[in-house]
C-alpha cells in the first residue's frame, strides 16, 4: 500500500490493482509502464532498476504457458489428460499478441515478508528516478 501511494505521483508508471471485491495476497508487484509517457520497454526499465541496486526485478514474464511442453502435449495431471480430456479439445501453441504486448509494458518486483519500510522507500525512489530518466 505504501509503494502504491508513493507511486501515485510518478508519471508513466502504475501498479496493478486488486480485482473488484478482492484483496490480493502479494508475492510480487506488477508495475505497468505507459508507453505514451515512458520511452523504454520493460527490459530496459527492469535493467535500470537492477542497476539502482534492487534485487528481484524482472521484465514481465520470461515464459508463456502455451509455449511449454506440458501445455502443448497436455501433460498436466499425469496421464489423465485433464483438463483437456473434459471435451475441451486438444492443447496447442497459440499466438498471444496481446499478452506479448502487455509483457513489454510490465515490470515484476518480487516481494516477501522480510521487506520493510526502508525497502519500500528505496523501491519508490528507484522507480521515480528511472521513470524520470526515461520520460518522453
């Protein structure tokens, strides 16, 4: 909550919020980059945050489920074939242009119970600095 509050005045970045009528149990924060205000992709933004000394910073997701062997071959629950054996058709590899585009605008920050106020302030300061540097 403190990081979300601290980023409210940082142009071009926002945090993913909770779905309606839900409260998240966070193990990472998702930072979205507004390409009309930030002139870099998630790879460059994440790298810059790492250079600021932050750990647990990732550019979006490195893999997509539909690219994985377990999905393409339907090997999820042993030899049961589930969930595809429930008359849903065969698994496959899908082109996911919206997911790939969204991934270029997401920076994932790992969080855990040992992080405190200091780490939150450091994260806010680093994101603000990098966003200012890459501002359009």
